[in-house]
C-alpha cells in the first residue's frame, strides 16, 4: 500500500521533464520555416492532452491532501493488523505455557486448559444416563451455547489492569429449569456415607484439630482417603446426633426445623465477626424467588450490629436472605467459623439436592438456575469451583499468603512441609487436564451426592487440622480422591466467576477508607474588558506534568465519590 502511494508520487513528478521537452521542441518549431501552422497546432494539441493525462494523479493527490492520504493508508493498515491479530488469536497453540518462576498462568494456559477439560468431559457425556438435559437444550443436536467463543482481547492500550469478568453463555431461566437432571448423578464407588459421633473427643496427637472436628488421628485421616462403598468419617458436629443441636455451631429450635426441610436448590452465605456488609442478590427470576431459599448465617456479634442498625427484626429476613443466627460458635477465629457452613452445608441441610455457596463479601447477580445449568449440568459435573486468576501452584500460593500476612507464617510453612512429605509437588504440565492446584474458593457449586460430601468433609478436616487458608489444602484432598475413583471437578476460569458475582470490600476496609476528595468546579473565566494582547479570551493549556497530575486528581476524586455512594447504599 505504501509502495502504491510512492508510485503515484513518482509518476506525477516524473512527467514534468517530458512536458518541458515538448514545450522546448514546440519553440524550435515556431522558428522553423519548413513546417506549416497546421503541423504546429496539431503537435501543440497533442502535447497538451498528454500533459493533462499525466498530471491527473498529481491533481488528485493535491486535491485530497497528503495528510488525508496518509490517514487513509494508516486506517487500512490498522484494519489489516486487526484481522491478522484475530486470526492468530483463534489459532492459539494447543500447548499451554506455564511460568514456573513467577507461578502465574497465561491466558493461553487458561483457554487451552479449559479446552482440554471440556474435551475430556465431552467424552464422558455418552455415559450420562439422563438424556433429558440434551433433549431439552439441543438445537439440531447441539447445545445453544455450543458455538460460543470468547471475543478477541482488546488492544493493549485499552486493557484494564487486574482481573476482570469475561462473557458467559447462559441459557434463559426457563430453559435452564427444564434442563435440570431428573435423577442424581452417579457417585463413583462410594454409595453410603456416615459420620463420626463422639461425645468426648480427646486430642491424642500434637497436630491441630478441635472438639468440634473430633481430633481425627493421622491413621484415621489416611484411611478416609481409601474410598470404599460404605464409609464413616469425621465431618464436624461430632458431639451430637443432629448437627446444630448441642454440637457447637448451634441453631434455635425454629431454625432447626427450617433446615430439615427438603429443597431442590439453596443459596447460602455467612458473615461472622461483623466482617462483611450483607449484599442483596440481583437479577433473580420469580421462579427462583419462589422456589430457591437464600440463607445467611451470622453470629451474635453480627446480629447485634444488624439490630442496632435496624436491619433485622423478628421476621429474620433481610431482603431475599433468611437470617440464621448461630449460637456457641466452635472457634474464636471468625474465618474458621465461616468454613463450617461453607464446607459442611450437606450436614446442616441433610435434605437438599444442589447448593451454591458465596462468601459474605460477594453479591450474586445471575439467577441460580442459570449458574447450575452452566457450571454443573452442562459440564456433566457435580462439583464446580473457579481456579485462581493468577496463581495455580500451592507453593507459590503459600508464599503469597505469607507475604500478605494472611496467617501465621510458621503455621503455613508447617502445613506445606507436611504436604510435601506426602508427595505434593509444584504444578506442571504433567497434571493436565487439571489446570490448577489453587482455587479461588469464594464460590462453591455443588450437587449433594456421597462423593462430593466426602470431598468437602475431608477438605474441612484439613482446615480444622492446619490453617483456615483452604486454598492450600484443596489440591491435596482433590488429588487423593481422584487417585482412587473416576471423579473430576469443574475448575472454571475465574473471569467466569466474576461474571455472576460482584466482589465488594470487607467492612473494616469500608469503614477505614479516607473521606472522598471534594471536587472544586471553578466557573468559566469572564472576559476582561481591560485585558489586551494577542491571547485575549484564550486560556493557556496546562502542559506536561501539570496536566497529568490534574487528571489523576480527577480520577481519585471520582473514585472517592463512588466509594461514598457505595457506603450509603450498603448501610
């Protein structure tokens, strides 16, 4: 394209010497007596027509302007680069790239890992006994979202820093409800799971544990990973026959009766230590409001705060949330108390089929039926969790936890050393199609069948024995179970999780935020009749550092106003 423009310029300017020679020759003919006037006129007319033909490109170029021609060429070149870029993105290599030094995962690794995992799941689809899903959601034999692909990434200058949501293809609520399987999914090997009951648990080994968890020995821990058809394992609530009745993490009688009811689907969350601001779900269908209860577990401290703010009354409801107050919490650490409903919902709700857990700092913005269809039923999975947006190696995650002061460093080191002795190794390509050892564990999507209940029991036992940082223990429990039975977890991309939940700040961060910066809007300067000079009526623009600092000040002020509005809405 550039060569073409250069050719036009060469042709127009290159014709000028020839025209000069023609006029010079015509001058000599005028002084010659051997040629008539007719011959002279014909030569002059011929030379004039050739001059016009050769000068047309020059006239076109001059009329259009050099700058406009350059802009057209630049636009054409940009379109060509964009098309080629899209072609390269669509043909991304099938071999994932893993950076072992930084412990981060590239987008190619995410996409290819998802493709490999999806391919493996699709091979298992033929073994699925329930054909209702595929009949209800097939168009000419294909799922409506079968051809959904991620859009190409934005140009580098338009990309925002940090994790962001990405598009997700959901079915309409009516189709999602119609696609619910009519029977539970198969639990491999394990068919009957019961739980340890011990009125007086005694700690016999130096490792951690609690009265609530029952202090399982290392032998009992190792035996719990030997999957059998019938098993009895530690799973919290060991002091009583009915969870929540004199077991620690207790409920009042009315709540106990409520929790025993049958529900096909529930959504659950918790706030302990008044740590978060309750978030109301949005975009919930009328079918879900009618059939899917939303439970929020809180402790006495959080209840007192909510009553003081007139947020809760005797109805025990705040918006869509049904509030369940916990008495006699088993741990002094609010983070550990939060792990009880997060990982042991199957013990608190013995008669439910599906559950969606979201941490207290999250706001649900997609209908529960659509979430279950997308991440469980469509994938033929019974447990789904998002992987960490950046880290996928337990050793790297442990160092990040220590650097951020998430927990006592020596306790984190002791837990990782214990897992290392059990054979835990850094993540590598050899684990594919498993794409990560580290989850972003703030959302759990679960079908309650024996194998998934066992998984969350054993995961809770690790949290009870070691640190409450459940990202560190997830991988070791998953791998030990998968080594024994044909079972998988749908670890979807974190950007997909951010599509259906919005993450907010913890309460302490919100209350300690600095006040918003006031934005001073100056009125426009009035014209001064006594001002003279060439710049009258003109404002001198700021340049360089002054201009950039001003724009940063404006962004900070805008962010402050948004935070103030968020606080008003939250309270």
